[in-house]
């Protein structure tokens, strides 16, 4: 297996742990990451804050790994 593929798998495994630990649904693709969840209409602000916090967690992880 190519070292690039191994590195990609190592990084995506860690990113999935970020989302799983906060009960956020996600899909990881080679060039894209999707986060999603569902809520009542009255809870949209709470959900938006949760997803935004996970994006910040991901940004910190990527910066720490110089990605």
C-alpha cells in the first residue's frame, strides 16, 4: 500500500473519532467531509452551534497535524 494511502487512512480515522465522540453523523470522502444531524425546527440554533463546534475541533486537529 502506498504511504500516501496509509497517511490518508490514518488522518481520516482520527477525524471520524472527533465526530463520533459527539454523536454527529458524518461522511468522509477523499476530498470532502460532510457533517449532518437532525433536530426540531425550534432547536436549529443549538444544532448549528454543535456542528460549528465540531468544525472548529476538526480545524484544530488539522492545524496540529500541519494539514
